[in-house]
C-alpha cells in the first residue's frame, strides 16, 4: 500500500500525461491513465485527479492571480501538475493546508528546480494567507 506522498506522485504523473495529451489534441481515457500508474483502485487518486480536471479552469485562474509576471500555462507540464494538485487540495479538500503546501513543495523539490519550488511555495502560501482555502 502506497502512502499519500507516493499517491500524490502518481497523481502528478497522470495530470502531466493529461496535460500533454490535451495539448496535442489526442483522446485519452482517464481511468486507463490511472491504471497505467497504479494497479489497485484508489479512491484518493481517482477523486483527486477527477477533482483537478473538474476545477481546472478555477485552479488556473487562482494560480494566475498569484503568479507574479507569469501564468500557469507558461510553466512546464510537470510544474503545472504539481501546482494544480496543491491548489486543488487547498481549495477543495479537507487536507490540512500545511500538508497540502508541504506535499506540493516536496514534489517540486524532486521534479523541478529551486526557483520553481520557491514560486510554487509562494503561490500556495499566498492562497493560504488570503483566507480562500477550503472555501470552494
């Protein structure tokens, strides 16, 4: 059984794949993409991925509000996925804010450079301090 940090990494990979496929105008099946990453059905993974997809435009809007001189679509697809997971968890789940932020930062440390990690931390921290988290 994978822990939540490992599951978030799987979520990031699936969201990354979805971003690539959408950008290339290719068809995909979300359930198939999930099954490629994890054999055993996992509600956390499925709910998070489907939630990110459902709220992606609101997530992007919020990211763009707090990205300074930047927009989420200018980030690479991995960083878009990480930021989307962090914002989704802050806004639409009962995950404690500190956990949501820390998990996104840890993923970013593993897959991005220091500047992007700082930027993701700043965006999530600003959302947290705006008092908007968990209100949606």
